[in-house]
C-alpha cells in the first residue's frame, strides 16, 4: 500500500509535470504561431519592398538613360554651336583679311591720288605764276606802249 501511495504520488507529480509541460507546450506553440505570423508578415513586407526596389531600380535605370540621352543631346548641341561659331569666326577672319587688303589698296590709291593732286596743284601754281608773270610783263609792255604813245602824241 505504501508503494502504491508512492506510485500514486509519483503519478500525480508526473501528471502535474505533464500538465505543466503541456501548458508550456501550448505557450510555446502560441509563441511559435505568433513568430510564424510575424515571419509571414515580414516575408510579405520583404516581397513588397523587393517589388518596390525593383520598380525603383527600373525607374532609376530609365532616369539614368534619360539623363544620358539629354547629356548626349546637349553635348551635340554644344558641338554644333561650337562648329557654327568656328565657321563664323573663319568667315569673319576671311572678311577681315579682305577688308584689310581693300583698306590697304584704298590707302595706296588715296596716297597716289594725293601725290597726283599735289603734283597737279604744284603744276597749276607754277602755270598760274608763269601766267601772272606773263600778265605783268604784258601789262608793263602795255603801260610802256601807252607811255610811248602818249609821248609821241
């Protein structure tokens, strides 16, 4: 009977341990269920974030491609403008050279015309002086003739 009592106590103790273990198992199962739910939610968020990242990566790639295209277009415009400016500079330099040549020719022509003018002017002065001299001589001669005629008559 003593043995039975001890065995009954042991069985009761084991049953208590079993109930305690069962309660712990239930708690652990609840904790595991919560953790699994949390893991599931995290996986869903991770998948959503992955989709967002993929979408953002595609948008970034498109933006980079667009930026590259815009940079290339801007570079082409700059190169085109630079070529046009260089062409214009060459045209202006050519025109400047022609204008300088024409200016030099005009200066030479002006100097030649001035020399011819001065030469003609000097020639006309000389002729005028000669003419005046001749005129004075004739006036003197006329005066002489008048005096002579006056003296004769």
